[in-house]
C-alpha cells in the first residue's frame, strides 16, 4: 500500500521505529505552515529553530534513502493548512494509507483525529516513542486522590525506571530530593564556562519567513544563530553540559544574574521538546558522567537535573492531557488586567524584569526561576488575565510548545487552576528576588522600601495581592503565616501599600 506518514515540527525523533519499518512506497511529509506560525505571535528565533531543525531532519531522512516531501513556507503546493495539505498529497500521489504520530498538542490531536475520521482511506495513529510516561499515566496514578503532588509522581517514576535508586528500592544518596541544596545565590564565582556556539547562517530561512509576512517578536543574529538544529548539535550541547556545567548546576539552578544569560543551565529544552534528544538518553548521559566523576560532582547537582527532566517535564505532560481542553480557560482568581507593554520591549526601570525580558527577547530563553519568580510573579501580582500571560509565554521561548507551557503558566505560575498544580501561589515581594539574584543592587527602585516613589513595586503589589485575594486563600495552610501577618498589619500601612500598588497596576509601563 502507498503510505503517507506525517512528521510534525516537534516530532524529529531519529530513533522512531518508523524509520526501521517502512517500504519503498512510504512517503514522509514535513511542512512549514502558516497554520503553525500564526496561532501565536512567536519569537523569530523559535520559528527559525524549528524550521532549521525540520529541514535538517528531512535531509537526514533523504540520506537514509527515504522518500521525503518537504514543504517550506513558499512551496507552490503548500496550502498552509495541515488538513488541506494532507488531502492534496493523498490525491496527487494516490495514497492508500495515512499514518501520523500522536501529537503532543490538543488542537493538533483534535485536527488529525477529525481528519482521519473523514478520510476514506486507512488511517493509523502511532506513539511518538519519546516520553517516559504514557499520556494517561499521571491520571491513573492520581485517580481518587485530591491533589496532584509532583513529588510523589516523581518518586514513582524513579522507582519505575530505576533512576538514582539502590538495589533495595531506596533513593541513592539517602534522599529523594535535594531541593534545599539547590537555592544558592551566585556571587560571581565559580566562573561560568564559555557556552557552546553553533554560529549558523540562517539568512535563507529568515528571508522565507519575512517574505511570507509572518509577524514575530524578538531579535536574531542571522549569521550566528545559536540554537541546535541537528541531532549532532544537540549531542554536542549535552556533552558540554555534562563536562562543564553539571558540577554546579544544582547549586545555582535558581540563581539569577544580570551579566549571565544562562549560568549553569543546559539549554537542552529545545532539543528535548523537538524530540531530537530522548529524555532517557539525556538522563543516562548525565548519570554516566556523574558516576565517573563522583569525587567532583555531588549527587545534589544530578538529582536537581533529573527532577526537572524525569519529574517536572513528565508531570506537566500528564497534567496537560488529564485536564485538557478545559485547562486552557482556567481563571480561578478572576484576573482581568492587560499584560504590560514592557513584556514585548523590556523597557522598564524594574531591573529584574528588564533583564529577564531582555534575555527573552535577545535569546528566546529564560530559565525556570526567571519565568516563575520574575515575569510570572509580576503578571500574577498585577492580576493580568492568564490568556494574555499564556500567549506571551507560548510565543517568546524557543522551547515553548503548549503541552509543557500551558500547565506551567496556568498552574505553576498564575495559579489559574486554583491550586491543582501548585499548593500555593508563587508570588513574592522584592526580598525573594534580592535573595536569589544580583538584580536589586543596580535597580532604580529600593528593595527595602515598601511605599513611596523609590520603593520596589513588588513589595506593595505583593501585599495588595494578598489583601485582594484574602478570601480565596483563607483556608490554605501554606498561606496561613502570610495571611496572619496581613491581618496584623496596621490599617494605615495597608492603605498606603494598596494605594501604591494600584498606581502600578493602573499604569505599569510607567514604572
């Protein structure tokens, strides 16, 4: 039978069984489409990274003797819509059978399922063979439980996959979690090794995007593009992380500094989310390197990384498929404000936001604490509508695909799900930012002041948020201490804080 196999832009899995199990009448289809460039306003580096990787993957398939149909944006047969392209290819090539890998985004799952029902040829959906859990594994694990505690799911996955475990089913090193050791402030030492540079010329891809009139955000150096686009690139990045960065990763994974864009982070999220690397091989590479260098690398550095890949990443995917489609409209705190304009420009006198957003615009990257406790923290304190926060996070980062971005944003960052993912809102005053970063020293505002023109905006916003949402958090034991402090606050002090906060909320772009 003449078979058409669809490969989506985040399904670049070189190890998929498809490529060991086909025949001469199998056609592989991969396409750049306006359907995918336009559903969000993407960072230019995100589009270039995916398009470059898709093109390289098509070339790799061809080098293995596969028959590949690759539609760039400007291909004359490209209708720019997935369903129309598939129907057209079926007609043009006399296709008898259509196959696709299960998508990781709900909208594509619905689109391809409907298409398969409508086609009058055989259709089959197969697993993407990427994740360490099934779509439904988290839902099955938590069935009948009131909370979805990530830590318990993470420990279950450690046991299941025998990762960082001893023979008697106990955690290697005697602890399940070294999170308390992973909260050091970076003070300029140890030195951060020079990063891996790919320095690619992407002018052709940029010209194609520009000619199509695709609206984008962010900056790019067309002659020195620095995201991996091949499996070899990704493996190079993985080796660099193991040899140069792992030794200090855990210690400083929450740290922030205005002079360091990446610190000791791996930058492997795009490689993983495009499926150029498998999470299992990434974890195994890290563990292998650690076991060979145990005298130099403490287990806390390794466990912190494993927790992100095996724990948090798989957990986010499980939450996504358990809760969709309703999760995409959650707004339990009923926030309604607009996202400040400075999220698209970085033009603000708040130093932490300026640097976190600048990093995002220049590199299409920010690490998890910059996303959670700087940009996400301000958006929640300013009570921005989660739809607008979602749109920003989905577009701004190279690694942002909805299955991982949405539960991180709606759940962990914005508490829009009412506490399904996070047991308390991740908000803070300026003191936390000062504790974990070097942003406050050179800021226009003073982190020690709560009110007045020179006071750090996070301080008044924090107490205003607690006051306005007090009734919602009244029964939350993790909020009891802060609500107790709020209740004991003098009325005139609270009025001053709320007055200052309302100035910021009404006109955030003037701060």
